C-alpha cells in the first residue's frame, strides 16, 4: 500500500446515510472555519501559530469551531458520543467491507446541501 493524495480517502468509511441537515451543518461549519483561518492568515498568523493555541487549555474561536464540527460529523455518522469513536469507525469499516450493495464513498455526489471547493492552503 502506498499513500497518494488522490486515493488516500478511497477506503475510509464515510457516513453512509447523512441527512441533508447533517450535510448542510458540516458544510456551513467548514465554510466558517476556513473563513476564520483565512482572517488569521490575513493578519499574518500562520496556521502553525493558529493551531498552537489548541495546545493550551482555555477558550478560543478555533477550538470552538473544531468542537462544533466534531459534533456535527459524529451526528452525520450516527455515532454515540459516549462510545469510543475509533471502535465505531472500525465497526463501520468492517460492515462496509462485507456489504454487497452500494456503499457511499468520498465526495459530495448526491448529497443535498453539500458543496465542492478547490480551496487549498498555501
């Protein structure tokens, strides 16, 4: 196996039945997160400096956005927040591996409210 930027997510177990509300929530949060990070970049704060704040306890807009995004993604997966996320992800991956029907892979195709972007950090 080899890492490539074009196939790295091909075997990742994506949420199989996200609702349009889930998709719109995640899409909106990602948009806001990108805008927040860009506003910090525009003020000369590197991504490394932006994320260094997460190493220390306390509140920050960036921490709040990531916590909200984590909750939205868990909701889209239908995962129980009280259980081990990695164990739930592994179980989903095993279920998908044995599924003979259609399995949702990466990408926004067919998801109402999803948006595609060419955004890239530079």
